C-alpha cells in the first residue's frame, strides 16, 4: 500500500550538525584568543552562545542569520561582562566565521540515496520537509543531487518547523495520517510534531545531535513509532507496516 513519506534533510539525509559543532569550536578558540587578557572561561562562552542560539530558534526560526548573530551577541555580552571595548573588526571576523558554516561541501549520509530509490521502487510518494533558509536549503538539495528525488513541488521548506506547520502540510495536501510518515533526526522538530498530528514516525538520532533537537517524546503514538540506527532500515519497516495494512484491508473486504 503506497505511503506518503516526509523526509527531513539536515542530519537525516545530509550532514549538518557536525559542521555547526566544528564552527562553534573555532568560535570558542577565537574568543579565547580575543579575550586572552581577561579572566573569561571557555565553558561560559559555550553555554552563553548555546542559550542565545536556542532562544533565537524559538523567536526567529531556522533562518540563515540566526547562528552567526548568536556568535556576535555572545561576543558583545562577554565584552560587557568583562569590560572589553567591542571592536567592529572583531565582530566582522566573528560574523564571517558564523556564515562560513554554510560553505561546507554537501555530504550525503551513507545509504541515503539507496534508501530513497528503494522506497520509490516500492511505490511510495516521497517529500522533503526541511527547516531553514529557502535558498540555502534549495541549494543543498541541488548539490546533493536530491532534486531528482524531490522536485520543487515535493519540497516543503520553512524557517519554523513545528506541529502547526506540519499540520498545515497534512491538511493542504490531504495526507491521511494512517498512510503518512515523518522520518527525521530531531525529536523536537520532526518526531514530536509527527506524534502530535497522529502520523507515523521514524526517529534516526544523529551522533552530533544539537541540544535543541532533544526533547521528551512523551506524546502517545497514534500510529507507528520506531527508533532506528540507520536510514537503511527505513524501507523494511515501512514495507512491513504497509503490507500489514494491505492485508487487513483485504481481509475486511473478503
């Protein structure tokens, strides 16, 4: 039985969080250098930036300027706390570093493309549901060669990715909950909204998990809910459930 399958992009199909992790480490190194004459603690800078960044997601969404701005705001707070005079050239350097996170080469997760192709051969309809800047996310799709799998009309790109947005997609495209799946790495942005809207969910946590992505999944699952180690296991799980549903329909009709 054909299913509608929504795939997250970042850290489900392509690597993303590891680039942010590396860039944050470079930022912390830079800050320790800029504040070498002040009694600043690396851990305080780290926690401050993380707090600002997470608050920014709640307020502004996943736009391209949120992360770089969080670095600059952290710099300014540290200057204020330790009595350092902010310098425009230092802020410009930090801002440039923040935007460099979008310059990494696109790298697909192992088995990602094979998984998508296998699901299509099984007769399922695939869609991309990703959070972030429209142009940046679109460019990622093109560079990864995913536009063949997800043509423009099958891409849903939003700066806010939550239950309200997911419910809007389900309603607009008339996706029936019993035949719709969300596959993603983020407990907050992918899985919890899926559970709250009553569709099936497959959670594939990534090893470089962002703290923002981690929330309690204490919502009762109305559909199927699976936690997998690899995206390669997705087709077998969906095939089993879809096949079970088809058998039940035949039994009811017979």
